[in-house]
C-alpha cells in the first residue's frame, strides 16, 4: 500500500473513478506546513486471509491496477538499504542497478522489510525513487502493516494499513496516511483529490484480491 510519490501523494495519482461503497474518509492539512494526513475505511467483499496476503505481497511487486504509478518495487536486504541511505543515487538508473543487487523475500506477517520503489510521475513532475520500511504485525482476526519513508528523491510519507476480519467473506480495510505534498495547496483541493481517488483505489484492491491465488505458506 504507497509512496514516495515524492512530489505528490500516491493516492492522488490514481484515476478519479467512482467505486467502493461504505467508505468513510477524513483528510486535512497540518497547520502551517505542506503536510497532509487522513484516514480511509471501507468494507471489502474479500476474505481476511486473502486481503492480508495481497497487501503482504504488494512490496514484492503486486500491482493493483494498470494505473499503478509504481514502475519498479522490490524488497531489498540490509546491505542495499544501508547503501541507499548513506549514498543516495541521483539517477533512477543507478537506483535500480543498486536495488536489484540485493533483493530479499518479504517477511509478512512478522518481521521488517526494506522496500525500494521507483514511481512514474506525470509531467511536469520528475520520476522519483524511495526506500521505505514496512513492518507487519498480525493476530487471528486482524493485520497491521506500518510503512515509513526512509530515503529517496520523493517526499516523506508514512502510515499504516489495517485489516479486520468481519466474517462471511468480508474484511474492513483502513488506510491511515501522512505525507508531504511539497508545496502549499488549498485544503479543499486536497479533500477533493483524496476523496475522489480513494474509492477507486480501494475498488482496485478489491478487484485484484478477488482474482488472487492465496499463497498457502503465509497462513498455515
């Protein structure tokens, strides 16, 4: 679940379509800053284990739709993460060349993951890269995946995904987000952008999850 969409929040880059029902959102600017934070919650008609597996798989390359702006994404080992933090590359080709030298399997649920991603941004913005830390904790009927920007050419973003088992093949999905837009934008435009994009984003996740082949290794 985002990103270092480092100049604009990932959620604002998805196409503005109508979608998921039962969605509740809150979004606001942090006073005297370029920071935006908010929460979105919706009921998805997807079993808890399937939805959990889908979000666990996202850092290793799952794409929820053809409109996903993430061009490249992989879990990397500690050595690659340290190199990206201490010697951040200026060129995207250099970033990808470093990232592919040390990919690693996702540890989810449980464990921390370094996730390296390249994001394609629309003109006039420049494409960007980011290194984020993902950590998932789970119980029998819920799963939380925290993500935190660590380094990169995109702007800071952080938050978490929370999945709760509602039974009968349904799950409640919540995304708490906090990101730096990078410049001042009227709050009404931020609200419009987020509230327009989020329903489609959640609907893409639901559609993807319904076609997902659940890995038996994650929940045994």
